[in-house]
C-alpha cells in the first residue's frame, strides 16, 4: 500500500526543527532527508527511522521492524511522531552522525562517435 502524501507532509512538518527536511518518492514510497542525508523511510503510512546506537538510546520504546521485505530493521515511530521535540532531537542527532552521500558520477553520453 502506497503512503498518503498527506501523511508524508505531516511527518516532515513534525521534523522541521532538525534541519532542512525534504522528501522524495522512491519505489512508490518515500525517503525523508535531513540536510541531504536519508534519515527515514515512510512505507505503508508508517514512519521508519534509521536505527543507530544514538537513535535507539533516544527512542528506547520504539520497536524495530523492516520498512519493506528484506530491509534492515529500522525504528518504527508511532507515538513519537506527536512528540515534536523528541522527534526533532532524534532526527538531528541521526543526521549529525551519518556521512554525506557520495556524489553521483555524471552519466556517460550515449552518443556514438562519428566516423
């Protein structure tokens, strides 16, 4: 079941204090970015935060579950979504510890050489 864009907008609004929050539709679901780093996934209208020692310490009551079959377990956020201060603190801490994504290499031209 694809996530509702209204749910995505609400979750991202709750995280606004953590940094620059953006989202992108991927494979019918959504990836949530904080300062250019993927911090969460929204799948089936459920929010999953990357599980690290820091986020697990900040959110000890959040259960672990995979956002999609075959994925690594993430923290499943339920009640935390309405605690804006706690959610913001967890997302900001996660973004601070994650590395910046590697820059993408430019695509090679598919034009054939003349001759």
